[in-house]
């Protein structure tokens, strides 16, 4: 019975396991169906083609923006070169061929325009030159003299001479080539900027005082330096020449150039040169006219540079924007692909689960079948055992009956025996009594 009960329990357990596996399989199939539906929805919602196009569009914007940056950088470079070209660019802008010939025909070109930041070509240094011309004209007006007019050619020669003096290490007048030399006089000195001692303190006012008090100056100098050759009237230009030139009404045109190797306020070697020539030889401008020409050019080249820089900044901002759009499009595409992949992974997972559960169900069905067979065999064995038991019980009952009958028979026989023995004993007793009686009679 224990084997049968165990087999029956095993069959029940197998059936329960199969039922559970069947239920889990149905749930897994439902989940698989749902996952497939979710995958279809993910594919529909992902709009991969649309997002891929958005990435391509963003890449096109980046490419366009990069080209715009290159174009703007080229414009900035061109505008920067225009600003950097300084005085030369100014002459080119106005077609001042004579001045350009002066620049190109200079001696010692290796010393000219070597550093755009400090060269007398530098537009900021030209601004200072205009200030010096205005200051000089104020002095001329105060002396009742006509104002200097400005010459492009003189400006060009002064610029070359200023750079050569500053960069060659020789602070002296430069012997220019005849074709580049259009001056008739030249003054040299140092400018320390608008906030420092004016160049004209020594060059004009001190020399003026010396000139107006020449006799006293000669006497004082000769007394102070008795061992030197005495100063004579022939030396007057050496000691008062700058004043004599700047105050000479015969000089009517001017060009001033400044080199600022050591900065605007510290001038090292031949920072300022002033060159003049008769107005009749070449075109001249009032300071106001020349300043207007210069400011027009200055504003143009700086305006062009500012516009180019703004254009470059806008193009660079556009690149940043396009890159941000590209990043956003890339992320959207990646997220969409990931959503599809996640849905695909879920379908794969559910399909595998269904496969695993189908295998498990099959295994459990096999187990149930085996359990059922085992239970059937156990039941058969049980039935056979029950039949054997019934037969044995029948035989036992027969034996019991036979035994009971035998006992009854035995008891009957014992009773008969006992009765016979009793009868025999009675008969014997009767016989003995009879005999005894017989004996008595015989006596």
C-alpha cells in the first residue's frame, strides 16, 4: 500500500506541476503577444527614418556652419590684414600712388614695418601723429603763422625714416634714395604721449628762447665751456634749427610719423620725425581734411573687422547650435533605437521563456505520464495484492471453518468419548455392583 500511495502522490504531484507549467506557459504566451504588440508600437513610435533624417539635417547644418566659419575667418583675416597694413593700406585705399612709391622705394626696407604693433604704419600711431600735427598748428597759430597742411608723401617718408631710426639702432636723419626723398627739411625728437612732456617743449619752446636770446646764450655757453670751441653765429642752426624750421613760414606742408617700440609713453630712439616740403610739389590737405580721410578709412577697416568678427561669432554660435541640434538628434535616434531594442529584447526574452516553459511542460507531461504508469502499475499490483489477500482470506475463512468444524467434531467426539467413558464407567460400576450382588447370594 505504501508503494501505491507513494505512486498516487507522485502522480498527483506531477499533475499539479504540469498544471502549473501549463498556466505559466499560457501567461508567458500572453506576455509574448503583449511584447510583440509593444515592439510594433515601439517601431511605429520610434520614427527611425524621420530621426535619421533629422541627424542628416543637423550634419548638413554643421557642415554649412563650418563653411560659414571658414568664410568668416577669411573675412576676419582679410579685415585684420587691412587694419594691420596701417598707413600703407590707407594710401592704397585712396590710390595715393606717390606715397606708395615712397614706401616701396625706401632705403633699408629691412627696418621698415617690421612690427605692425609698434611701426609708424600702425593706425593708432597715426592717430597720435594727427594729434602732434594739431598741437604744432596751435603753436603756429599762436605765433601768427599759417597752419601746416598735410602731405601724404611726406607722411610716407616720415614713416619710413621713423621705423629705420627706431629699428636700426641709429637715431639720425636717414639718407633716402632720391626717388623716395621729397623732403626739404626734417626734425627729429621723442614723443612721450599726450599725457607726458610735449615733444615741442624742447624742439620749439626751448629752442625759441635760445634763438631769441642768442647773444646771451652764446656768451653763457662759451663762458661755461671755455675749453671747447666757442659758439658763433654760424652755429645758430645747430642749436635752434628745429625752431627755425617749425616757425619758418616758407614751410607750409608736413607729415609726422611715430614709432612706438616701447609703448605709447616710452619712446626709444627716433620716435617722431617731422618732414616738410613746399605745397606746390604735391597735393596737400588741411588737417581737418586729412583727418576726415583718415577717420573714414580707420572706421571702415575697423568696421569691416568688427562686422567680420561679429559674423564669425554668429557662425561659431551657429556651429554650437547645430552641434547641439546634432547631439539632440543623435540622442533622439539612439533613444528610439534603444526603445526598439528593448522591445526586441523583451520579445526575445518572452520567446525564450515560452520555449523554456514549453520544454518544462513537456518534461512535466513526461513525468506525469511516468507517474501515471507507475500509479497504474502500483494499482495493478495493489489489485493483485488485494486479490491475493481475498483469496488468502477466503482460504483462511475456509480453514477457520474447517478448524471450527474440526473443533466442533473434536468437541463432539470428546463429548462422545466422555459420554462413552462415563457410560463405560457406569456400566462397569453396574457390573461391579451386579457381581458384588452375585457374590453375596452365593454365600
